[in-house]
């Protein structure tokens, strides 16, 4: 304790003042304990027959919305994490790329993101990777505040020569991507492989990643996405694979509430609306 005491001070500091400087004693609500066992990630289905020229990964709320208007066809395989389906794999007939719709219903904890990304990339061995995700306009740090309706697409890339649309602006520091997309981009950067991440603006701030992996969660908000930006992102992402016959993305109709959501409607309210 002697080394913690200032010899020039008039009195010895109280004991709590010394102990409170220890960072490990402070409660961190974002602390995420790692699992005691390795994360089990398996690709189930017709994976070996998939082309590896390109892989498009759409993550989270925007993945769910985009997939409904992207004409992906039937699911051909799945990515399971600890026996829970996290990713849905598609092989549309109009592209050479494999499409992974990831975490549309179930979110990954922080400790599972990198093992998940590594297992997907190692199994499919894509030459190029393009990603679609979202960023919250209200927490984006910039020189001037931008209204949601004026917010642009933003991008990160490991390939300076990637042919990106002029409508996308750089996702500039000190802003951070905190979803599984960050694990995919970091992994590709470590291997000196191309990857491009397009981020669609959203008016909502996503909650922190869960501590544990749950079988499914339908607590996602149906964001007020701007269809024109999603359409631009769709064309730009598949353009990275050199696809010339990419069908345009169409704005899907609003989702109907599930039976479980309908049962939660208060009986004494006649003005509730579901989007």
C-alpha cells in the first residue's frame, strides 16, 4: 500500500479512494463472459455444391427486411450455433453468390461472433465477401448532425479498389460497428481478402448484444427503412460480384403481426395499430 500513497500529501488518503481505482472492481454492464466450452458452429444442408465466387451476408433487422424483397428463393442450408439456427443460406439462380441471411430472428452474443464468422468463411471459402448491415443515425458521430431522412448509405472496405456506388459515404472513425459484420470484416482483413460492408441508416439504436444465445427472439423493431437506399444497396452489393442479371429489389409489404403478438394486444384499447 505504501507505493499508492503520495509522499507529498498532508494526510494518507482514505482506504476507499485507493481501492476504487481498481478497474476490475467496477461493475461493467456490457461485460460478456466467455462460454466455458468451445462454440459449436455447423453448416447443415447442401453446402458442398455451393459456388464460392462470392458470399453476401445480410445481418439483423435490415437482413429480415431486405430478404423479403430480394427474391432469394428457397433456403438450401443453415448455420447452426450450439444447435440453434442463426443463419439461413440461399443460392438464388440469378447470381453466382451464396446469400447468408444472418441473425434475422436470433442475435449472437459477443463471444460467439468471431467463431461464427470463421466457421462460415472457412466452410464456403468465398473469393469475395459483401455485407449488408445497419447503423443508427442518432448515435453516428460526425462534424454536423444529419437528419434520418437525409442520412446516406455508409461503407467500410478492405479493398480500396472496390467499385462502390457514389451514394455511399465512408463509415468514418471514431464510429464503431458492433455487430457480427465487424467479425467478418476483421477476419477478411487479417487474411488480406476483399470485403465490403454497406450500412443502411436506421432511426433506432440497437440494444447491446445478448449475454446468451436464445433459440429465437422476435423482439426486433420493424424500422422505417428508406426503400430507395435499400434498393441502391442491393444493386451495389451484387454489382461487386459482377452480376449482370440482378433483378431489382422490390419494397415488401408490411409484415402482419404473429398470433403471439396479437394475443398481447390490450383488450381495453381500440386504437392500437400493428405495422
